[in-house]
């Protein structure tokens, strides 16, 4: 996480070979070896069962970094520089000679998908519904020995789509990334209605899930 923050706020990110080396490190260590990624399923689980201070302190610290930096700096550092799944999409983008152009109306509909998934997370957490939230995101697929078909399918479809539409999953499918984007301040450092809505959504999701 610390290296990701360094890349976000220094010139290192402009050095192509260094950026690629760091992305490969993220994919190998944080992704394939540890499987340490933030997700809605993890956060709802913490809200319902308590913070796993004994065995997941690193993820708790990573969550703090991911939530605080968008508010204080206006940058979604986690998605851009720490998430292994995002790193894969960055490496595969622009690898094909042509890109797929999405019609504006279809794009507008696709951009509603992460928001819809966040609303679904609220319903599952509040009611609670007998639904596994790991199935709506691809991050469980990185734990390949124990992954389920749903998470694996989301991962494969998202990565294949990213070959044709840069960062396709991040832009049109990731509820966790959308939540972090909501917490971002504007480029002028002002707190906006969007930021307030995102923060309220986070507070409601965490607090109601504890009942």
C-alpha cells in the first residue's frame, strides 16, 4: 500500500518500466500470492462480525488508506495504483489495434451497473439476504484454489472486455471502485454533493449491517 501511495504522488508513475515492474509485483504478490483486495463482501463481513484484528490488520490498514485518501487528496489511489485487478487491466489495455466504441446510451446504462450493485449490497446487508456478495465481484477469483464459478466468470469477462474497452471492469462493473470514486473531492479540493452521497452510502452500509 505504501508503494502505491508513493507512485500516486511522485514522478515514479511516469517512468514506464518502473510502473510496469510495480504492476507485476502487485499482480504476483498482492494478488496471486496473498489475494489481498478490498471488496464489498469483505466490508459487509467485517460490519456483521467485527474487524479481524488478529489476522487481517494489513487489509484494515489498506481500507483506511483507500477510504481516507480520496477524501483528503481527491485521488482514488487504491484503484489506480494498488488494486491487482486494476493493474492487470492497465497492462492489457491498448494491446489490440482497434478499440470497441460503446454507444452513448449503452455507456450511460453501463455506468449505472456499479451503483445498482452497491444498492444490492445494501439490501443483502440490511435484510439480510442469503446471497454471497463475493459473486458480484471478481476478487475472489484470485484465490484460485477456492474460487467459485460466479467470481471467476466476472473476472474473465471483465478482463476480456478490457482488451477492447480500456479499464472496462473498473469503469462499468466495480462497485468498490465506484464507492471510492464517490469519496473523491473535486480537482479544486472542494467537498461536493457526490462526495457526501458516497460517504453517507458507506456509513449506512456499515452501520445498518451491524444490526
